[in-house]
C-alpha cells in the first residue's frame, strides 16, 4: 500500500494526539516530531518510540538532558511529505517559509490566521483541497458546530443559527491559565470568532451568530445551539440525521451522564485515555417546535480535531480522493463511534 511520511511540529496537546493517530494509520508513517525543549513531553514521545528532532542550536540541550535527538528541524523536513504544524497559536505562520522551502505539504491548526490556508473540514470541502500544498483545520469549537450543522442541514434548509459556546478555560496541563473563578463573556460584543470561521467553511450565506463564555473547567466545551429552519421539522428526523452524521454521537438509550466530567470518565473507562473524538449531543436536549429546534452538545477540545487532521493529510497527498473513503479509514483506526450502543 502507498503511504506518506509525516512529521509533527509541536508535541503538545494537539500535536501528540496527531502523532499517535498517524501511527495507527495503515497508509501513513510517522517519521518524527519536532520538540524545542527536553521536557516531560519529550519523555512521553521517547517512551512511545517516537523520534525527536530539534532546532540545531537546541540539540545539545536535549543531549545534556539524556534525550536522544534524531536530527535537526531541517533533517526532519527533508525526509517527510507532510508536516502537521501543531505549534502554539500564531507560531505556525513563522514556520511557513521553512515548510515552503523544504517542499513539504502542511496541515495548520485553527490558531493560525485564516489567511494562511483554506479552512478545512472533511465533511464540507475535502475534494476542494485535494492535492493542495496546505490547509488549516479549524478550531475545536468550530469543528463541533460544523459537524452538528452538517446533520441539521440534511433535515431541512437553515434560516438562522444562534449559539452560546461555554468554553473550557484551559487544558489540563495549562496550569497558569484561567479563570479559576468566574465566567468571562469573551468577546462581550458578538459574534465570537467561531461563527465567522464556520462561514469560512460553509459560506457567507449562512445566517449564524455565536456568543462565547469562558468557564473555569479543563474538561470540555459545552454548546447550546438554537436554529430556525425554512420549513417545519420533526424531532425524530433531527435525531436520525445527527446519528448518521460522521463523528457525531447522540447520547440516548442507556442512561448517559449529563455532565462533561462523567462523559470524560466514560471515555477513560472505554480505554481511550479520556479522549472523545466525537461531538456528543445529549438526546434529551433536542427540542423541536415547528420551524425551530434547539440542542446541547459536548466538544472535547483536546481530541475533536484529531481525525480531521488525519483526513487533511490524506486530502493534501491524495491518499484518498473521496472524503467518505478517508473518513472510513480514519474512523476505523481510531475506533470512532465504536462505543455507541
Ligand atoms: P500546546 O501549547 O499544547 O502545544 C504546542 C507545542 O509546541 C508545545 O509542545 C510547545 O513546547 C511547542 N512549541 C512551542 N514553541 C515552539 C516552536 N517555536 N517550535 C516548535 N514547537 C514549539 O498547544 P495546543 O493546545 O496543542 O495548540 C496547538 C494548535 O492547535 C494551536 O493553533 C491551537 O489554537 C490549536 N488547537 C488547540 C486546541 C486545544 O484545545 N488545545 C484545540 C483545537 C485546536
């Protein structure tokens, strides 16, 4: 089978999960990851047998800490086909020239400026970015909204979408970040950037507006969404369509937890290390009244964009020419939706 060689720049929350996911793909080979500091995350990479590459001037610092380095940034870039840039928001853009010079295709993350590359979501524009040099996988919240809207748009045409995004204040390891108390309405004046990013993928025609609230939690985001359709809709059609949307789960049937904490615990019980790649819609939250509908769902910020990064690699390298083909391979390898009853 043909495979592509992948490198990951930045082995943090997103980068390490992308690296682990690449290792599970039948058509990809992880050549290594770029680290700038010989910290505990470097140790985690080594323990998984992942090769570390570092900026030339930093290699000695790694060696002094007893961490083996396989080569420089340039060495890695010259031995891969695709780099997934998962450096801190706004840092990837500084690497752009190096990626172009090395002739590697690049998957950027949502923290980079939208102008860097076409904003990507495999449910909407996989075929449009086939063979391109770079894409930008949109943020975790934007990805969650896009998946849910994909399900809703198959029921009837949308007239209006309004949402409130309750965002986790920090990831678990971001010990210096807050708030540790209080809810922050940010920005105070809508729209938050999420609805703007959704339009970058779906199109400006969509009448969508989101508010965003930052909450003192590390576990997950929770969205409350309200939509108005152009025709009457039925609750069962919405549930059915969401159930049939890739990477969306409707939690119903068994008594599912109502909190983000218990859902993360469930993901740990299921042997996923607490990661939830799927948007989890609370079935009982789906409310319908003629043209209107409302629903609430959870987005696990650390892992939701991982399958989309894998699809992005396939699209850029034409490993799969159709979105459904790539989604099937990715989802099988990661066990996506495998836990739904
Ligand atoms: P992170 O801080 O957890 O990881 C970034 C990694 O890059 C760290 O290991 C850091 O040491 C390393 N790094 C720092 N400077 C570097 C440099 N100059 N060169 C190479 N590596 C460097 O960040 P993250 O949360 O994984 O975010 C990465 C990107 O993913 C951002 O664009 C972010 O907006 C986006 N994103 C984050 C989340 C999330 O919830 N964490 C969700 C979706 C998208």
